[in-house]
């Protein structure tokens, strides 16, 4: 009876055997991830939607800068 009371107290830590397989299967080794997954792994707490929007804005800005450079070289600006 005393053993059951010990397992129900909040001071007793969880057994490492029960928690270890979940954490290992949920997060694979970084060497097994591709480049995009490694990039996103650094920003785990930021929603993926916002990261994708930021990448889209950066790509759009790059295209605009390149187009302005092309138009300046042609004499439009």
C-alpha cells in the first residue's frame, strides 16, 4: 500500500524508460534531417506559417531588387 502512495506523489520523478522512447522518436538526430528541416529546427517555437511568410517576403524582395537592377542597366531608371 505504501508503494502506491509513493508513486502518486508529485515529488516522484517519472521513470526514464517511459519518457525516453517518446522523445527519441519525436525528434530524430540532426544528421538525419535535410537542410530545410535543420533550418526549421532552429525556430521550433515560431509558428511555421510565419517562417514561410518571412521566406516568401525575402524571395520577393530579392526578385524586386534584381528586376530594378536589370531595368537600370537597360536605361529605364
